[in-house]
C-alpha cells in the first residue's frame, strides 16, 4: 500500500532537489544538468548558515532537515546532498526517515577514487567537518582496502569565494595543505568539497603530474541517473524544462558569484526563510 | 512613569551583555573586563551563523534581534554590539526600540581614529558587510572632515580562525589588501573587525612605522564605563563577579579557540538555540 502511494506521488516530471550550504553545490548541479539535460532541477543554497564546514553535527543536521522539508514540499522525486559536510554529517540520519531517494556526494566520490587509484594510497582534502567525520575513509574502505590520508583545508572555501583562483597566495596555501599528503606517495587526491573543483588548475600546478584528481560531481550525476532509471523516474525528453534556485540569504550575491560555479545564467532565484 | 519602571528594572549588579557573530567580540570583552573589573559580563557568540561579514543586512538584523531578546531575558543593564558588521547593519535599528542602552564598536572606533590622525587621511579595513555599509566614513565625518579610504578584507577572519597568525601567507594577504590604502598616504588605520587585533603584529610588519593602528576595543570599554557612570549603574566593587559565555553552536570549539581572544580561561559556556 505504502509503495503504491509513493509511486503515485512521484512522477517523471517532478524535479530533482539539490542542496548545499552555498555556491559549491552548483558544480554538482552543473554535472547533473549535463548528464540529465531533460530533468527539472531545484537548488537550495543555505547562504544564511554558510559555511557548514566549521559547524557542529547538530547544527548541520538541523539546517539539512529544514531544507529537505522545503524540497519535499516542492515535490522533488530525488534529493542530492551536494555538500560534502552535510553528506558526512546529516545524510546518515536523513536517509533513514525519507520516502524519496536521497544521495550524497561521498559514496560516489569514494567509488571514483577506488576506480582511479593504482597504488591504493589515496589523499582526501575537505572541510574540518568532512575530515573530522572520517566519512571518506569509511566509504572507501567499504569498497576496497586502501591507505587513506586526510587533510582539512579550512581556507580553501574562503579563497574560492574571494575569487582568488589564480593568486600566488592560493598556490602557497594549497602547497602548505597538500605537502603532508605528497609525502605519503598518494596517486589519487579526492576533492572532498564542492568548492574545490574551481581550484583544479591550482592543484594541478602544485601536485606531481601522475596524481589523479577526483571530484564527485560527475560520479554523483551518474548515480542520480542510475537510481532514476531503476525506478523508471527519468524525465521525458519533451517536457518543459526549468532550473530554479532558492537561497536563505542574499539572492543578489548568489546570482553574481554563482556564475563562477554554474555554466548557465542564474535567472529565477528566490529567498526563503527557513523555520527554526 | 516609564522612566521610573526602567530604573527599578536595572540595578548595579545586573550584567553587561556583549555579543558577536563568533569569537572576535572576545577582544572587546577582554577590554571591558580590564577597564571595569567589577562588572558581571555575559557574552553571546552566534557561532551557528558565523561569519556575519558576508551576509545581508536582513539576515544580520534577524540574528541580532534574537540575541538581544536573549540578553534582555538575562536582565542585562547595557548591551555592547561587539561586532563591526552587526554594529554597521543592525545597531541603527536596534537602538530605536530598546529600553536599555546599547552601543556598538563603530562610533568609539571613529572617535579613536580622529584622535589618532594628524593628516586626516584614514584607512579602514573590515568585512564586506562593514565596508559596504560605509558606517565608518559616516561616523568619522560626523566628528571631523577627513579623507577616508576603505578596503574589505574577507580572508582575514578565516586566517585568524585557522590560527595562521605568523604565517608568510597571512603577511602576503595583508600586504595585498593594504597596498591601495598605503598609496593614499594614510597615517591611521582602523581595524574595523574585532578579529583583526590578533593580526596587529602582522599589520605592523607590513605598514609604514608612522601609521597608527586603531582598534575599538579599549575605546568601546571606556564608552561603556562613561554611560554606566552617568546612569549610576556601575557595579559595586564588593559583589560576587561572574563571566558567562553562550553560543548558538559548538561550545567545545568556542572554548578552545576562545583562548586566543580572551585573556582568562573560558569555563562556564552553554549552547542556546535561538528561535526563528
């Protein structure tokens, strides 16, 4: 009975909901938009609470629950937690209580890392929250035995948000953070934060050439496709397509900075006050 | 009638309430504690919403109103907005509706800058919110005619919170931010963010020796003393003294990082969920 009801509620033309603490998740939305160009997409950026990376699990869980309620009200057929910190700290609780499928970026990232690595010595960079949760080591070790070396990089998000992508200061900061990982002879580095793909060139400049950079965006998008396909919930190719954006603060700023993260123009954007 | 009631509510042993988005305001609390060692002090750090500097006026006003309600419930006799961003964006609204005196850090900082400057060419560094509000130029120009040059420095708060006080990266970042101000031949630089006093040495290393650094902490503390004295509300010297700390997230982290900002150990600390 329950299952029947669920199928009735979720239809192919319902949107996919995507959320993040701010702009970073737009790199994941971009990938979903490329892999699944017929899907309607709703994005929520929790710009009133950004950044998540330095906050407690209780706080991240509270914020995430409020956003998920908002997305459910907007009749999403699947939710993507497009934030590593929330994937690490809130997803394990959220996935227990929801009727719609919900996925994070960590399991897809872990799978991509295992696919890429040859020597099974893998480095992870992320926020304090993501690194502290040990979610990547746990997810990777479920798939294969590997040596995992982690490094929290709290300054990389502010540097990206300041737009200092090609500054020497950013190169020096990246160098300082990744030095201990290089000493461990890693052959794969996971960009464990959705802001970091914007620093891909900076990272490449400062890493040995043989090290493969893994970001979860594409593998997350492929996972979304696989789930919707399995549930026969992929959108029809002929429907009217929309991309909607919501934030909890400062829509003007989101529109401006969002351009760096999202390949298309951000037009429809609304501010929503979360309850609680 | 109203006035009589007010006097009855506020007594000398009631605490002073101090708030900030996070740790930075502890530099102001330290100064108040030095200037007024007999006062009871309550500090609120809004660590669930930190940082304020990049958020909108609406958001800052909402957060500040909730904190002020909490402080009023705790029977404070005076409130100090120990955050430049909230002083710039929320204080003008808050001071219209409150019965207890409320002061920010900008007016005292402006006064200190005018006292320090000889050539009346003054530089201001602060968060995006503080700089965008033009609160310092307005406050300074109320007191005297001066040339004001502003620079937003969004990376300095994350650098302080990462503890990179004596790193070359921080020196380079500071240099990059203050270069345009030095070109304007300023003789005074206002540290328009309560995190910046921790970068005093870094700033001194990178400024001409004749430039005076002004931070609002001491001048704010002296203003608190002046107001309480005028209202005959200074605490008696023999009372039992307390310092209480509240945060909206992560009390453990506050205790740890707070040590850098506050001269005494932070012992009594509680997490409070703000409504709304």
